[in-house]
């Protein structure tokens, strides 16, 4: 019992250590088009969303702005789903690239400019290469640096009104969702947590002018990418001095990364970043938002609570430690796990659209959070509640009980060994896991397994979830690993081809099935069937 109390108190104190309070919120009218992978900005006092994909994972050539209490829909020239969206110094918005087709397939050459004053779009020259999952930065002279790609080769390219887009330099490694930070009026660095195929990056940092270099810190404190929003605002705290959320390979927040010029470091923190809330693990999103006093990280948990982590970074810049304070809401309806968000000029945070478990069903919901208030703000049909001492005590008691139950469960597991046949059965799936496994299976049935080099990170990004959930639902739903699951589909495809077109070369079958090589095809075919392709085919003739 004592040990259980300690465990429960540890969970309770993990929330208390960063200080926590409930924040006010309100819900605005829903967007006219449910969307994800879009841009969200405040332009001339108007909330504006542009692009993304809508229901069915279909890119939408639309935008909308909020005025007089309602959303007004516009038509853009092109679709931009997970492209880049850059606010220029002249107040206009440059949009470029994005996933070209439904289901997140392909890349786009398209580029255009949005004019907020007239709520209209105008074309600009096309990109030098097809791009998606890219970022852009306006240099001091007005030229635009672009980098990043999804499932395609990357390079640095520049745009000017006179010359259009042109490739200027190859990159040390291919990247998706890169960070582009200025280091001088005419220079910048480019880096990312992931390569263009969703795999962890190698820590390379490209310079616009100068040789690339490898930064070891980027291998353990990876700069979290922003895949739910085309906008990547920079959390600027000084001249060429920026902050971003750092994560490990499991996408758990593990620090605040500081990039000062070309120097990378982690801020000293007063407490660890809280990874659990009242509803379980907290999934933080990037980018950090900066209001001149604090940096803010937004996140959610499995019970649809929203979180805003307040980061008091200034003490850490003077040799001290950054302070952390966690703000949270009650469970909310239609709250995405990944969405587009922005900081308003009055300090409130807006979240619009996004996804939770599936790119096929994006949300249209729009929320405003005010972590400065513990009491309800002006409402639009929703309500906000303050957290009191009684709620904190009840939460603590619940966590103590949970800790005691965990200890008893562990003791029972050690003393009651299951029968051999029972021990081989997978754990029962939750409703959420079953639904996710059904979506994974649907993607495979549509032929996603035929994509060479398919990774669990790519699948997680496509479905708008994380690698842990994908791995868990496959382990319990199929009783095997992700790789074995995918190769099972590839082998079944190869078996079908062998029967339908026995004259087809085995190397071509291996290639069509998605295997990286013919040897990988032979090895996996025999592992699944117990026979070589020739033996298997002969047994059926």
C-alpha cells in the first residue's frame, strides 16, 4: 500500500511540479470546410485559414476568413495540402507546393500569393521542383529561400519577383518539414528532425552560403516538426536567436532547443516538461509561440483536454533556469490531436481544424484558449470552468488509488502465471486501437504496402497519429510487428502475381510488390510460406 501511495503521489506531483491551472476557453463557429494540413493566420485582425485537405483526405482549393461572426469562403487558384505558407514583409502571403493528390500522394509545383486586403489570390511563377512538407524564409533583400520535400529529393531554391524560383544548392541530406533560420542578413541554416521519407535525420545542418555541418545535439534533441499547419512561425527571442520544442525518437518532448546563430543548445529547465496530464500522455505540437514574455507549447491528451505549456525562458538566458507552468481545459468536443494554431495579438491562442485519428475525417472546430484567465471568457455557446482545490485533492486521491492498484496488479502478475496457450494470446484491443487498425488495414488494402521504403513514421503521419499507436494496434490486431505486417501483404501480392502471370520475372514481381530487393523478396517469401517462389508455384500446378 505504501509503495502504491508513493507511485500515485509521484504521478500527482508530476503535474504539480510544473504548476498547473485550468484555463478559459471559448468555441467559435465551425469552419465551412473541415480541413487539416492547412494554414492559420491572423491577417488585418481577421482569422484566415488557407488550403489543406478535407473529408476523404482530398486536397481543397479553398480559403476562408472570419468576419462579423461567420466564416466566409474563398477559392484559391491551386490546392496546398502540407505545403508552405509564408507571411511576407509587405503583408501578403506566399503559398507553395503541397501534396498533389488525394490520400497524401505526390508533390506540387504550384505557387500563388494571397492578398488579405482584397481577399483574393494571384499567381506567381511555379516552383523549380515539385514539393510537399516544405518551409520558406524571406531574406533581408526580399528573396525567398525554400527547402524540404516529402518522398522526393530535396534542394535549396530561391525565389525573386524578377527571376522566379531556381535551385541554388543541393542539400547534405533530404528533409521534410525543415526549420529555416536566418543567421545573417544574407545567410540562413536549414535542418530538420526527419528526412524526406519520414525517417530520423542524421543531424546535418545546411548553410545557404557555406559548407554543411553535423550537429550532434540534433540526434537526441530533435527539433519537433509542424505537420499539422503549413505556417511555421519562428519563436524569436533575440537577434538570430530562436527557440523550438525538442523531442526524442518516440516524439516525447525532452527539452527546449535554442538556436543562436549556428550554435545549438538546450535551455536549463526548473522542472522537467510535464508529459502526463489528467487524461494521460500529453502530445505537444510545434511550433512554439512567443509573445515577448513567454513561449507557449500547445498539446492535447486522449481525453480531449487542451494544454498550453507556459515557458518562462528569460531566466535561462541569464544563467538561471526556465520556468514551466501548465494550463489545461476540461475535455472538449471535436478537439484534434494535431491542428493549426496561432497566437493572437491580444495573447490568446486559436486552434482551427485538424485531425485526431484519421486524415479522412478532419475537424471543422475552432477554439480560442486564454491561459491568462481562470474564469470564463465571453462565450459563444460553450463554457469554461476553473479548477479548485477540491478537484486537485480528488485528482491526487485518484492517482494514489491508481498507484496502489498498479502495485497490486504487478504482484498478481508475478504470482499468477497464465497457461501456455493463454500467454500467447495478444492483449485485447481497445475500441480506439480497433478503429485505428481498421484504418491501417484499409490503407494497406489500397496498396500502400507497395511503396518501397514504407516506414511506420510515414504511416503515422498519413493517418495523423504517432508511431506508438500504430505499432500497438498492429501488434495486438495482427499479432506481429509493423515490418512483418507489411511484408505479409507484399508476399500475398506476389503470390497473386505468380498465379496470374507466371511468365513475369521474379525481379519485376519483387519490385511491384514493394520489396527493396530481390533477395529481400526471396527471404520474406520463404519466411511466410516456408517455400521458395518456384516451390510454391510448382505445388499449385
